[in-house]
C-alpha cells in the first residue's frame, strides 16, 4: 500500500539529544501505529467527547536505524494529526530518552495537552489513574494504551490494573532474541519473569504446548497472553506479522487490539488488511 504523505510532529533530524535505536520491526510497527491511530480516532470521535492516548514505552520521540535513517517514534506518530487526541500521556523509564522526549515535545508540540512520566510502567498505574478522566453520564472518555515491547518486562498485574481504568489496548509484541534456542535459557533463568508477564505460572501450560524453538515459544506465549487478556472481558483480534531481513532469530511480531466495544474486529481487521499481509489472524 502507498501511504499518504504526512508531516512529522517532531523533525526527523539529529538535534544533539538522545535518539532511541530502531530495529528491523520499526518500520512495519510504525505503519501499524500510524494507520491504527487514524482509524481509531476517526471511529471514536463520533462517539466520545474526550480521547486519551497512553504510551507505556515512549522512547525519545524519534528513532534511528543502523543505516542512520531517522524515523518517528510512537509519541511523534500519535501527535502527527493535531488534536487527534484530547490528552497524551507518555511514559519512559530511561532518563536520557525521557529528557530528550520532554525537550522535543515542549519545542514542537507545545499546543498539545501532554503529560510525561519518567518511570517504568509497573510503577505508574496509580499516577495514571489520576490523569485518565473517568466517563460520566454526559461525558464519554475513550483511552487507547499503546504497549510496544521487545521483552517481557511488564507485569500482567499492571495490564489488569489498567484494564480496570477502562482503557483499550493496542499491543505490539516481539522478542529481541538473537541466539538459537534462547527459549531454553529463558525458561530456566527467567521463569519468574515469564510468570509475572503472563499472570499465570508457565507450569500451568508447559505440558500442553509444544515448544521446540524460539518461534514456537513466542507463538505460544502470545496465544496464552491473548487469551488471558480476553479473560479480563476484552473483545479482541490479533495477528502475526512477518519481518524481512530481521536481525533477530524470531522474524515475526504480534499486534493485537483489545477493547470492550464491538468495533474491535472491524478496526483491527481494517488496519492489518490495509497495510500488509499478516502471517495469521486469530481472535
């Protein structure tokens, strides 16, 4: 698909401040995020008075590939269409990336309602609860929370607490594993982290799933996570996306949309079918 022209919210240039490293998944993820936001805001603005965008892994606002090509980061993508959201909440745990994002949004997006937090997501839910408005009888609020991760650092309990705030999730998940059979050492050394990520001990599923490679581990983790999110009452749809020339052993990533509305299937399907063939689609 040929994309419409767009104006970056933050200039794609070296400006002397920290720039997050990009990887082979970035361009395709950017396509998904950009198109998803367009479809989501276009759909929800007809039904809601106030739209909130929450980004749990914001980075510095821009990213750079190894070839020195500079790309928009997720905060910049969400800010491309002025006024698309009523409020933007960006979270970044790395102090240098956070400082760079703060400088860039203050300089280029000062007319937008932006809140920034320098902390990791598992520590931020209570703060976020004060910044995400509640819907009332005559005032409807819709919140989209982007969770773009390359590891299993975020605890499922954090996702559960956010779900209690009524947020919709756009989940993008890949693993930056480069060595073959890294799943074996992960299951041995990082089992507690996997348990916290899933919200249920891996041992519950271990005898039911066939894990023989990094990719089969990843696919099973995604399917379990997907079902656990659905158990929170979400309507959902997800898909695996192929990455060409990936530097990782796992050359796919997952995207999923989770909402309490019936627009879920329509929105996710419209996005993924418009921009790229998916490896597989499941509900």
